[in-house]
């Protein structure tokens, strides 16, 4: 906590020094005075949404909050390509600009870029005013580290705080690692394996054997009675969050685990060196190795094009033998009992490298920003201030009282969540599916104290934390990670703005191309690496992230 505050102070001092030397850090973000207009009462908000959600229009929790605030929101929701679509809208500006963007998950880099550019307004005079946002301002006063974490290096706040302070300490562990430390859990159909006389794979070659057997024996048809030819040995979404290829059965066997929260393919090594995995020999070996699986039909042909709804539908119908998701029950629905976790696999050389995504519960400010199109920010922020109570955020995260939580509190005065059995009986869904259908994505700040004075942590969350501590973490040999709350100077943001989008797009396009068509030749590989340096600014990007991390480490 102190580290984040120290980092911000250090960054401000750095920027002051740069300005004194003649290098501008951008305009001061905080004018000190809020826009006092209250004329606008109807707003347009673009928001992310769960693939299982039917939308926010009829959400009772949101509608009650809007009524309390005296406003109406027209929701424009999407679960696929959200960041890409919102970026297009923001860059186009004009009449296409919404009043606010929600649940995009902007990084500090994105927030700084759109904030300094004037697209996002500075929220400082609003979030610190108890007349406008009494709930949030009280939290920021009680926890100054949260305010420090959402403050940019120029003093501006361009997004409301979010955090889910849920970690392994809740299971009795000595070290506290976030429930998001490993965001993908891979799984395999054990019933299919048993029918074929195969054990749960421990190596990539054993997995290939299993996938080939799934395909050759058309296991979805054989075991579940699906129409012939519907068996999909393995599926995922290319470079997706909790359902991507980046974890155990793809890159880890070749020496890297590729999380992309900060910058795609960026990693901090055990020696605190900032590197890009997309130029490593292990990366090249992996994309070359798995091409044959794709060409042989062992991997879903639609991994490049399917959205999460299509993916969920395939898995729920019992078509997919190996998949990855947040948990088994939510993905595999009625067939969940037939699946077990597929552990990280050893590669051809007998090695496996697993890292974590983050530790602790980092505060993020990328889930609600208000744009310059909003004429009355006060009215909209009075709606969002209601998100910052324990009872409301509980319902936004999981579902309404009377649906996901019992209406009656227990003897401790705490709300109790629904069990899997109750959810199936009442709603025909697992607890995970019910949560995904009810959840509202956005600026949810779930303080650790809520688990002791508002609601009990759900059983499935406790189970996931236990799974992390007692199953997945035993495969982790490197708990080093690049911190998501590093901040950047204006000059660094300019460099990232210039190079990062094209760099990431080029790497992703090449990865997909080689995966589909076959890995690069020696000449192609060398040309690719040189092109990343000469054309796409790889060295400049590395320098930015290295300097930002060095400042972060110095502030610890």
C-alpha cells in the first residue's frame, strides 16, 4: 500500500524535475472546480458485459440506483472486442462519443493518453467532494493508498477505482495472492480419457495422443450422443483473457507463460529484466510445434474467429475435450462432473515454466471514465457513487438479494450466497452461471472488510483460492510479475502511443499466421525480429517499461 503512494510521489517529483529542465509533462489535469451543470439526466454508457448476461436494461439493482439518482442510462453493451470498438468510437469523437465508458479495463497508459488528450475528464474535484460522492470520498479519505493508486503522474484522476480484495490469505495461507493470479484454468474430459484407457496427460506429447484419440473416436458422439463429427478435441480463443491459449498447455511447456495485462508479451524476469517473449526461442518453438496440431484438426478451426458466446455454447453441448476458463462448472455446465483440471504440461525438453499474473489486490482505475461529451458529470457520478457501498457492490458483483443471496441475513448479520444445488433447483443454472448472468461489470471496489461485515465469500471463490494455493501454485516456479500500477511520464506515454498499438497488432498477426500456416524459417524469424526493432519500436517500448519499473522498484 505504502509502495503505491511512494511511487506516485516519486513520479510527481520526477515530473517536476523534468519540467524544470524544459520538458513538459503535459497540462495540469485538475482545474480544482467541477462542472456544476445538472441539466442532463439521460446518459449513454458503453459497457462490457458477461457473455451469459441478457443485458442491463432490466437489471433491478441498476434500475434502483438510477431512480435514486434521478437519471436514465441507455446501455450499449458488448462482450466481444470491447476495447477495439470503444477505441474506434473515442478516436472518431463527435456525435459518436458516449457520456461514459465502463468495464473496458484501461491501463494507466490508456487513461493517461485519453486524459491528457481531453477525451476523459479529470474526476479529482468530484471524487473528493462528499456532497457529490459521499461513499467514494469517504473510502478515499480512509484509504489514501487507493486515491494514490488511481492518480496519474500529472495529478489527474481519469477513472473510478476498482479492486477485488480477495486473496489466498482467506484460505489460511501465509502469503496473500489475488484470486486473479492465474486467470486460466485448463481442463480435460476425464470420462473420455477413461473410456479410451488413457491417463490425464503430463506432457505435450501425451496430450497430443489424447486429442488424436478424441478425434478418431468422435467422443462427443460416442459418449454424449452428439451428431457425428461434432467432436472438438481442443478449443480456446486466440489471445483471450480467461479462455486463451497462453497458459499451461501452450507456452508453459516451452519456457514462458504469457500474460498480457501491461503490454502483450512483456515479462519481468526473476533477475528483474524487462523482456519481450515474442522474440524468444521458446516462443518460436511453441508456435511452430502447435501448427501441426491445428493442421491435423486437433485444435478448433474457429479459435481465431469465435466469440465467448460461441465458445461457451460448444462446451456446454459436450463437444470439447480440452478447454480453458475461469472454472469447470461455469464452462461445462451439465457435463462439468466429467472434467478434471489439466495441469501444466512438460514440453519436449522436459521443462515447464509457469508464472503468475499479479500478487495481492491491485487497485485499477480503468473501468469507468467519463468523456467530454457528458454535460452533467455530477448527475452521472451520483449514480456511480452508489456502487461504493458494501451491499450494492455485493449485488453488482454476484447478483441481487433474493437471487444470488438469501434475503435473510445469518446469525452474524451477513448475507449468504446461493449454493450450486440451490441455483440448479431454482434457476436451472450452476452458481457460476447465475453469477455470470447477473453480474454487472464496471468500477466495483470490493474491500476486504466486506467479507467480514457484509457478505460471506462464496463457496466457489473459496474453492478457487484453495485450488490456486494447493494445486496450481505448486507448478509455479517464478512468482515475479510486472506490476500493473506503474506510472509513466508524458514523454513515455508519447512513445507508447507512437509504437505500442502497431507493435502489439503486428506480433499478434504474425503469431496467428505462423500458428495457422506453419512456423517461420530461419530467415523469416531473423527478419521478423529486426523488423520489430526497426519499424515497430521494440527497443523504445522496452526502455519505457524498464524506466517505469525502475522508478516503481525504487519507491518500494
